[in-house]
């Protein structure tokens, strides 16, 4: 692959991408990482793995004490197999299980506990210490990597985000409606943005990209262009 920049300019770099559910973060971050040869860091998958553990072990998503005690002991790993980013929880492949509607409902309260966040943030920083990363989530630009080299905030209208979710679910064979997805997303947005620990927020130094009318390639191109312009000049 030809890269329009010197690789030496991209050593120890962090590209952080935040935004609400359905804004296109995951697909965009994955593709930007692939184009740059960086590690893709899906921070939401880590909270989802904790939520899955809670469900499977009959721990209430609201039970801060139990979850804060267990979170630092969970082994959550990422491995790329045949170009698919796989997520492992205590050695078990949970890539598909963490995307279920049950986990999606439980993950917001699970991720709101300070001790759970502390444990996950420590892991996320550890992964970034090992090499260049494209990290995405809700607090990667604000809390996890406040010194990130490039910060992007992706957003899109509620209706468009719900439409994208509906397509994802239908691929998984899950029935839903646009109205139901809009209501669920609005609820999750409200929860993720108003919690006291690391709420979703757009930092002053994040570049806003509204993806409502963009396709994935356009989103990726915009970010790659930003990286090329900003980092290559340093
Ligand atoms: O991006 P996602 O839908 O996989 O994220 C799942 C949940 O995890 C989301 O509702 C909020 C939480 N989350 C978080 O609190 N902080 C992050 N950095 C990433 C996700």
C-alpha cells in the first residue's frame, strides 16, 4: 500500500475518535487503523465484555461494588483473525455475544461505575503504550488520551444513527423498527452524556465530523486527510 506520508512521522501516535452510538465510529476507526497500519482499540467492546460477564453471572448492571471488584480481574483481549477483530473474555471468544440486545441494554449502567472505568482505562493506556493506536469510544478524547495527536468527534442525526443500527441488527437476524431504535439510542445518548463519570462530551480540541450524509469511505478519507495534514507537518 502506498502511504502519502513518511512512516517515521507516525511513531507512538494516538488517534482518538469519540461520538454517540451509531455515529460510525467503529467502522471508521477500524478502516483508518487498517489504512495506517495502526492497532484498532474498541473501548466500547471492553465495557460490553464486562456487561456480558455481569449478565452471565447474575450480577446486576447497577451493582457497583460487585462490578468494581471484578473488573480489574477480567482478562479482556483483542486479536485479529482473518481481518476480523475478535474480542476474548477470560480466554473465550465473545465477539458476537457482546453485540446482543441484552448486552447493549446492560452496558450503559455497567460503564457508568467509576471503578469499572478505572480498570478499563488502565488497560486502554497499556495497549497504546505498545504502539500506534486508533482508539474509539466515548471518553478517548477527554479522559483516556487527553494528549491524543488527533481528536475527532463523529456525530450524525438520531434518525440516521437509528437507520444504521437497524441495518446492523437485520444482518444479525434481529427484528426491530426505526422508532424502537430511535428511542433506544436517545435513551443511551442521554445516559452516556449525563453520567457523572467520564460522560460523552466533545472536547474543545476535537474536530467535529457530521456523518449524516457521508458514507464510510468519505468519513475515512476525511480523517486520513486530517492526519496527513496535521501530523506530517510536525
Ligand atoms: O460504542 P459501543 O456502543 O460499543 O459502546 C457500548 C457502551 O459502552 C456505550 O453505551 C457507552 C460505553 N462506553 C463508554 O462508557 N466509554 C467508552 N470509551 C466506550 C463505550
